[in-house]
């Protein structure tokens, strides 16, 4: 597995895009809304991995809840896999708990699933596979 992206919960993409543009010395290469997750995303390439900024677009969004409880900051780690269904089966056998085992459409042309942070040392983990 490779670290594909780090998801960062932000209150305002307008503000945080300015900050990350200054920090990384480059523009976001893509902005995409994923309605099902209640998020607007903005991506930055950083070598082999990416930074995914996440702003909530409604009050029920996981990002709204996260920011209300913990404030802005690292929200999840995403690992890129070749075959997401095989990885789900492998990790289930290892005792990990999934929020949902069925891969769903994520951002940036990916299928995604999430492991529950309670089974991964308090860190929300996403698995993602490039869509064919
Ligand atoms: C853009 C698409 C995609 C991509 O392509 O990259 C994305 O990245 S989408 C990102 C947003 N989507 C998600 O986060 C989906 C998965 N998350 C969830 O299903 C939920 O957020 C959750 C993890 C199941 C928590 O939901 P819920 O139980 O309703 O919220 P609570 O606020 O009650 O939290 C329960 C418990 O979990 C802790 N928690 C919540 N979020 C995180 C987190 N990101 N990292 C670590 N821990 C988290 C929360 O603190 C609570 O803990 P306790 O207080 O100890 O019970
Ligand atoms: Co993500």
C-alpha cells in the first residue's frame, strides 16, 4: 500500500487554498465536489502523495462534525491499493472494522472505502483504487 493522500479538514477552502498555495509554492490542480460525502475537495500534488483539503458543504457532512469536535486538521490517511475488494477481504480477516465494505465513488477518479477509526488507533483510514 502507498500513501495516496492526506485529507485535511478545513473551514474555508478559500482561506486554506491561499495558505497551501503559499506553503507548497503551487496551485491546487483540481477542485471537485463529492455530494454523497458532503464535501468540496481541493488537491495538491506533493511527490508520490497528495494533500486533499476538505470543506463541508452541509451540516451533516463528516467534515462539519469533525471540525465541531476537533477543529481543523488532519482528518484521514488514504492508502492506494490495486484491488480494493481483495484488500477489504484481507483486512476483514485481520480483524479491521469497515464503516462500509462497499466501494463508493470518491474524488479524483477513485473508488473508496473507510475503516473505522476505532479499529485503527483513532486514525480514520481510507482505501482507494483508481477507477478503470
Ligand atoms: C472526497 C471523497 C473521499 C476521497 O475521495 O478522498 C474522501 O476523503 S471523503 C472524506 C469525508 N468522508 C468520511 O469521512 C466518510 C467516513 N467517515 C464517517 O463515516 C464518519 O465520519 C465516522 C468516522 C463513522 C464518524 O461518524 P459519526 O460516528 O457519525 O461521528 P461522531 O462525531 O459521533 O464520531 C464518532 C467517533 O469517531 C471519532 N471520529 C470521527 N471522525 C474521525 C476522524 N476523521 N478521525 C478520527 N476519529 C474520528 C469521533 O471523535 C468519535 O470518537 P469518540 O468521541 O471517542 O466516540
Ligand atoms: Co480522502
